[in-house]
């Protein structure tokens, strides 16, 4: 604390990011996003004031300066939409909360800044038939080797059958196989949850392991790309984009939509919200409650399509 008064704004930013990485244990992707936001924010303030900023200076930031920074982000070379601006402001608030807690440097004018209104978006799941189509389509791809088709089917079956995020599915190691009746997943914020494994999921992963031409050992990534390296999220997204084009599915049919479908279809089958919350690893029940709106909307659409007096 003795040296905190001599910290520059850049050093304070690095300290915050180090805190997020080692104490909060945020994912590398989230850290990259927060670092980008923080560097642009501090850089804007330094340019605006025409001098280097200290930790103390960050406590004197004005509401007008923050609004000017958000306006610049809204109209720059890569303009942000309302949701991204809201996330930017949330990251800036988090940075200043840390400075207040750790160094006693408050920024009172930050409370005067309101973020843009963001219309809550509902999850966009695929139907059961569409989900099954995505799981089966890799086998019909003539450009794929049999082991690659088995891999893609296994990954997508994990997303839909266990409600995993792409990063969670790709985090599996060879030592996790053969899959048992449950799977231990470390999700966002390093929170651990246990998800049940359906026989269909287990069989799909077993088929991939049997056909994979690359040595599969211990701590190595389970899912491999064509040349043997770890399969990336971008490659999974590209695969689903290709599959949905062949199936005539909308752009909303993404790998993450399979996770949404897992939750929505469970809810439609009578599962309770608390159980779905635990299976998805949501920190807040309010996040899971969005699926009740999706299920109600699907019910209304079915009613309107089928009722003879519509």
C-alpha cells in the first residue's frame, strides 16, 4: 500500500488484470476483452488530459470524460452496439471498484453515468429435429475422413446431450475417457459442476476415440484437428456453419444454440428450473429463467400454427 500512491494508471490497470487472472481466475478470453477495454479507457483519458495519469488521477475522472469515451467507442472505426457499450461500461466500473477496494481511490462521478438501454435477448435454440439433424449430418459429409466425422458428431453430441459450452467440451482430456455416468466440468469462473452423461453421448465419444488416428494419452486434448493439434472453438463453429448450410438451418443454429436447446427441451419435458440451473452452471437463477420465456413462446407459436380458429 505504501507504493500505491506512486502507481501510474497503466500500472494500476496491469495490477487489476493480474487480480482478475490469479484471484478471480477469469478465462483467458475474458481477460483479453477486459485488457482491451481497460487500455482503450486509460489511453483515452491520457490523450484527453494531455499527460500521463497516476492512480490518484483515476479517482478524479468526470462523468463527462466517461461519456466522451463511450461516444468515441460508439462512433469509431469499429463502432460498438448498445450491448457492447454496456459491457464496456461494466468493465470500467469493475476497474474502479477494484481501485476503491484495494487502494481507497474512489471515482464518485462514475455513478452519474448510465449505460445504454439493452433489450434483453432470449436464447435461440434449435428444435429437436434440427438438433438431431446437426448431430447426424457429419456422417454425410463426403469431404471428411470417418474419424473427423466421428469427432464432430462426438463434440456436438456433448454440447446437446450435456449442455456444455464449446470451451467446456474442448477442455476434455484423454484421461477423462472412457466417460462414466457423470462428467466433472470446470466452467466459467472456475466453478465445478457434475453433469450426467447419456449413453448416446458416451457411445459417440467412444466411436471417436476408436477411430482417431492420433496417439491419445493422459493430459493431452481429447479432440484433435486434422493435423493432430487440439481442435479449436473456431473450427467447431466453422463445422456447424457448413452443416447448417447443408441442412437449410438459420444462422442462429450455432454450437451454443445446442446448449440452449438442451435447456429448453429439458424444460419442455418437465424438468425444474433449479435442476437446469445446476446442469448449465448458471450462477443466477434469473439467467436460467430466460428459458421459460423461450418455452412459452414456442408453445404459443405451436398453438397459433395448429389451432383451427387461428
